[in-house]
C-alpha cells in the first residue's frame, strides 16, 4: 500500500514539474523578478544598426533601424511583475513597454527610473496597485530606439512570462516619444495602443499608423522638440482614417509634459480599455 501511495505521489509531482509553464521556472530562479518588485535583467538581442541621434531640433531617423541577426548585443532593462492581478486574464498580464528619453541613455540602468512607469514601479506603495508587466530597456551611448530590436525583446518576454499578446502597450517621452511612434509605424500588428509624449516621426510613415489607438501629448511651448512634430502627425494620421487618436496639448508647457501625464490614472485606464483585434 505504501508503495502505491509513494508511486502516486511521485507521478503527481512529476506531472506538476513537466507541465509547469516556462515563466514559472524563471520566477523560481533567485535572480528572477518576484511579484511586486522591479529588477534589472539582461537580454541577448540582435545588434541594432545605425540610429544615432544627438538630440536638438533635427528629426531623428525614421527608418526601422534594422538589426544584424548575425551579431548580438546585451541590452539591460528593468522588469516589473505585478502583485495586483486584477487586470490579468486567462491570457496573461497586459504588457507596458516604456521608452526613456535621450538623457537616460548609457550604461547606468538607475537613470531609466528617473521618470514615468519604472519610477512608479520602484515605489513600494505604487507598486502594490500597478497592473502591468512593465519593461523599461536602456539605450546605449548616442543611439536611438530600434523598433526591430524592441520587437525581438517583446517576443522573448512573451515566450517567458504570462503576457496577453493582445494587450501590449507602448509609451515613451522625448526620444522615447519618437520611439513610440516608431513602434506604431513598424510594429502595428503587435501594439494594442500607444502614448507618445513630446515626440514625433516623419510624416511619410503616417500611412502605417492608421489602425492603432494613439494618445499623444505635447506642450505647445516645447523648446526641445517642436510641438508641430506631434500636431502635424496627429492631423495626418486622422486624415488617413485613424478614428481612435487623441491629442492633449498643454498650453504654455515646455518639454516636460511627462510628470503630469504619467501621474494621470486616466492614461492607464485608457490603455486597459484597448485590445488588439485579431
């Protein structure tokens, strides 16, 4: 009788081990994120080519910033796994990708937590009610965001963690605002909604942005990135048939529109109201 019980116990244990999802193994790793905390992780990604941007008034490159799949580079990113599961469905958590500005580039991941979602995820009190798996990568040197490389990162994360692929959201400020527009232009098939702050993108890419819900923000006295970059792009995307575009202008505001925008809970409610149609 004891042998029968022992064998049954072993069989159940083996079943649990071999049917556990891949992300469960990651969560059991001592170096993996635990619910309610944000940690630095490193991804081995295809090398991003070109895309340098030194800031100023010049429009950054609007191309996809292709990748060299024969070479790789290590990219650091902050990863947050929610303890609040109220937004989780049977398909997983919503994913929020945050793209920082030019001032947070480099090799010190702490800089990425200066603004926006990663800043909130680092706050123990705010982290308790944060509903998104949040990923905040860091760009090195004077480089720019590569939508192609970011897509590889997202695919890797979706394979490792319980992420609802129909609820992938993107937001970013300044250079990250350009990167957010770029994600819509080149990865519209995976982006459920996007919120670019004080950014822009070449108008020639507007035809690729006609199906993604967009909520753009810009101060009309911005001295770092022209207000018209957002205004003209929003007008063009609407003209081409995107009926789900919002544009918030902050009268008299300069470049920093992110402090008030990311503090507004309505932004996150708006994200969660959007779902990618399959």
